[in-house]
């Protein structure tokens, strides 16, 4: 008589991007997958991702992808190669959710509805007979001999293998409350310091109501201190007490481990000092009887002029015909080095992702299995990995999930 293979029971905590993708890749007749989530629906964070459109991946090669990873790019290299952005695009296109690529290689569903991405993943899970259980917040995990016992308020699940896909700590209303970090510590794992990432940056200056409606286009933001200097070019916006928008979110991920930085805004990054000076001289010669406030209207958006005047030594009433060279040069300097007083990053709850997490030195990069506890796995944002905006973070969730499923299936 041949050996009868025992069906393996796998519990995955979290029915977000990584949990769903793990489950549909792992479940088969030999692998029973139970997916537990505290919410009443799957993919709550994915639902609000990409402003409700879900930027599911970035249509780039592995090298380009890795350049956008902030924490532990080397650890992710294998996982991204095993399941690439092009594999994500093929997967959704082949499973009834066609995708399109937009500016910056950002990939979205053609329908522009994040719900279609979630439906596609849930439908594939159901086809593979994944047992998805909602309203099952995991309260406790115990290891008994070779098994894990997972406790929710009203149930107890016994697993041969346990996958933690609980996400980060930001936007806790989506269900991602950071429980995975507690489980990791319970099993002896180090959790690196958690920080906000892709979040607004707080500033001291008072932002007027008019400024809340505008986008500063094609500016550059520099953050520096004595050992660090980064400049990012693009668009930004203002909130009460904060700056936000694409370049600010990216900058927040680069500075979240710096204790203090000086922030500078360049309103005219496309013009070097000489070109900007020529431009100022042209405007002054063209309207000698106007004043500096008028001159500013030719250079920056109207809604920011008072803010600029209040936060520099600019005297707006000086007639242009009597502008000294020194004053003109000071104005030029302020336009290219407008100082914003850094007050730290917004709270971790408001970050698009959490920076920090389960220390990847203790995780097998091929399978996502713990090196400290056999049959325990960590996938997605709970790991100490994060990337810039553009679809990279969801792809990390999918690629780590895929590696984990392949690792278990290959045993
Ligand atoms: C506003 C916003 C917009 C974003 N937009 C994008 C984007 O367009 N593109 C992109 O690439 N990334 C985006 N991200 C980031 C991306 O959504 C996350 O990185 C990704 O969802 C992480 O996937 P995950 O599976 O690791 O965790 P999650 O998707 O957060 O899923 C974790 C799941 O675990 C469950 N859970 C947690 N604890 C327990 C417990 N104790 N018991 C049971 N269940 C539990 C939660 O309910 C949740 O469903 C965005 C994030 C935010 C907040």
C-alpha cells in the first residue's frame, strides 16, 4: 500500500492583499487554507488604495522596482524576481480584471475600481476552496508541539503552518492594527522601530485657507542635515499644519529615520540662479512702476504670495524701479531656498505604509519562513520592507505572498 499524504492545514491571518494572494496560490487538494480576518470584508485597505482606484503594481523591471524600495531592497530581490510586476499584470488580465498602465508606469484596473481587484482575488480564493472566515479577530496564538493553535473570540483553529499577513499599523480603521508585530515578538522575532512612511510632513508655518485648495506644480523640495541631503522634484499641496502631495510623501519615507532636517522649497527648480535673475530683470524692466507683490504674481501661484511674504523678509510695497541689486538677489535666494520649519512627520496612523517591522534577517527570503520558528511565515507589510508610491507596496505584498505559497507547496 502506498503512503497516503496527510492534508496540510494552513491558517493565514489577514485577508488583505498578501493574505488573499497567498491563499489562492497555496490552496489545493493537499493544502487546506483557512483565511481569518477581523473585518466583515476582505481587502479593506486595498479598497481605499490609489484613491479608490488601486494602483496594483508598477510596470517596470526588477532593477527599476528595487530602486523604489526604501527598506531592505536586497531581501526583496528574489521575491520580486519570482513574481514580477509583469506576472501581476498577466494574472489580473487573465482572471477577468483587465489592467491599464498610466503615467509613471502606475498600473490600475481598467474600471478604475479597487473593488474589482478585490473581487478578482476573492473569486479566485473561492474557486480554490479557500475557507475565508470574517469577523475573526485573532486574539492569541499558541504553539503546541508541531501545531499552532489560533484563538479568536469564539473559535479555535489548529494549523500545521501559520502565515502572518496582518499588514502594518497605519490606517487602523482598515483592520491593520499592528497585531502581527505582537505575534512576531511572541515567537522571539525582533521588530525594528516602526515609523510613519508616505505621510504628510508637519510644518510650523500657518497655512491659509486659500492655500488648501492649490497644488504647487513642478517645484522641488530639499531636506538636509549635516550627513544627509535629498531633493525631490514634482507637485505638492498644503494641509493645515502640514505639507503633502507626491514629493512630500516620498520625502517622508526618506527622512523618517532622521532626527532633524532643514526643509527648503525651490519654486523655480527649472531655472538656475542666472536664468532666474534674467527673468527677474525682464519683469522689472517691463513693469517698473509695479511693486514686488506684482512681481511675485509672475513667479508663483497667487494663493501662496501672502505666505511667501509673511515667511521671508520681503517688503511687498517696494516699487520695482527702486529695487536694489541686494534686494533682488535676496528675493531670488528666497524663491530658490524658501525655508519651511520641519516639525516632524504625521502620526504613524496617517502613513500610507508603515516603515519598520519584522526584522528580515530572521526571515528566509526564498520562502518567507521564520528562521526562528519552523512553519511560521510573515508576508506583506508586516515585514520590515516599504517602498515609494507607484504600486510598489502592493506588489511587495503579492510577491512575498507568492514566494511563501511556492515555499510551502515545494515541501
Ligand atoms: C490610503 C492608502 C492608499 C494606498 N494606496 C496604495 C496604492 O495605490 N498602491 C500600493 O502599492 N499601495 C498602496 N497602499 C499600501 C498598500 O495598501 C499596503 O501596503 C498593502 O495593502 C499591504 O498589504 P498586506 O496584505 O500586507 O496588509 P493589509 O492589506 O493591511 O491587510 C492586513 C489584513 O489583516 C487583518 N488583520 C490584522 N490583524 C488581525 C487580527 N488580529 N486578526 C484577524 N485579522 C487581522 C486586517 O483586517 C487586514 O484585512 C495604500 C495604503 C493606504 C493606507
